[in-house]
């Protein structure tokens, strides 16, 4: 099997922490379950993310391969994602509570904070040798129907979670993506001192 961890790793010259450098989103997962002990660590890390007014609006629906929650989440995915995500031992649906627990007012930062919790989740997972892959390709109406979501909850992303598998198990079109090095935009395209057009890049 190709050394995907090397192919996908961020160049050492960036100087970033190895947890961040090692995080990437595979589509091939091994047929190996994740222990409850590791899942507790992963979601405990998520729970310690920062949030506006400490609302902690994130919620996670966890499905283990073969159980009802997993089947429902998988059914909500678009066909492209179903084709590979079905190999992951765990599927997770993130939700955000959009109302304040204190006074019921709108929490405009709920999805932002759920994203922060998801990032913690991914980094703790990679520290344990477990990979994650987030997906936007799913049917939100199906999610609301399958899980009878209350009105104050909005959908975030679906995450596949598991140990790295063999890319040979993927269709050719996906295999090519699995084996390709990762790319990122330059900081000059992302970090500014002003947001004029085309922007004023920050001096970093």
C-alpha cells in the first residue's frame, strides 16, 4: 500500500504542529472498529472547544456500522459519498443549537462554534491514529425526517471516522484523489489587513 501518510503530510518547512500536519481526509477506511475509550477522548476534546458565551451549541449523533443511527446517516448522503463512506466504522452528524440556553435568543455563532468543536474532534482523532472526513454532500430534509430534529437545531456536517484503509478498495476516480498530494492556497490569498479588492495581504 502506498505511504499515504507521507504523501498527504504537510511539508515540514511550514513549522506547524504534527497533529495539524498529519490531519487529512481519506476515503478508504479499514474494517476496524473504534473503541469506546477512544471515542470518549475524541468527543471530550470536541466538548472543550471555545464557544460564544460558553453556549457549547454543538451536538453529535454517532452511528456505529450496522446500527440504526449509522444506517440513517448513510442514507442521507449523496450517492458519491455513500460509495466510500460505507467503509467507515463510525459516521457522525454534527448539529448546532441555534437558540441561547439562557434566554432563547438567536445564537448567530452556533455553526461557527460547532465547526470549532469539529476541528478539536479531528485533531484528537488523528492523535489516536484515527482519520476523519467531513462531508457537505447530504440531504438535509432526510436528516430532519430521519432524526426528528427540533426546530432550534440546524445541520452541520457528516463525518466519516476510522482507521486508514487501502486506496485500492476505491473506484479509480476516487483512488486518484486519494493518492494525490494535498494543496492549499497561499497565505497572501487568505490573510489580510484590509478587505478591499483584491485585498491588502498581511505581512507575515
